C-alpha cells in the first residue's frame, strides 16, 4: 500500500485547502499513459474520489485517491515531497525502504 510521509500529508492538506476551499478533497493519481517501460501518472487535486478509486487517509485528514491501475503501480511506494534549489516543492514517488536482513 502507498505510504504517505508527514511532509507529503501537509502538502496535500495545503493544496486541497487552497484548491477547493473546503475539506473532502484529495490528491488523485491516475494512469496517464504507458510509453515503453515507463508508466506515466497524472496527478490532480480532486474534490472527491471517482468511482472505483481506492481512498487513503483518515476522516478530517489529507486524502489520496488512487485510480485502480495507479493503485497497483504505487502499491509498494512512498509519496513524499522534495524541494528544489529554487524552493519549489514537488511530490516524489519513491521506493519503500526494504528491511535489512537480521533486522
């Protein structure tokens, strides 16, 4: 299951509050296209999940809506935010840390 970091949760809260001015919205991931070996995801702020979307997040907190194909692709990933040298913040999908043998 996709894991959302605290920093990403704060960014989602800020985005959904700015975008629609009310609670209930979320960040939605959907498959955009599959070119070669690289699937492309579309990310948008949505007021509510679409039919069939998997919903991550607790009541009153930030939510992530995953279109079924996107949910499968992101199942073992972490959603985080990264800041570039200009201060722009962008969402990043990273691999989950694998447990080390003996730990």
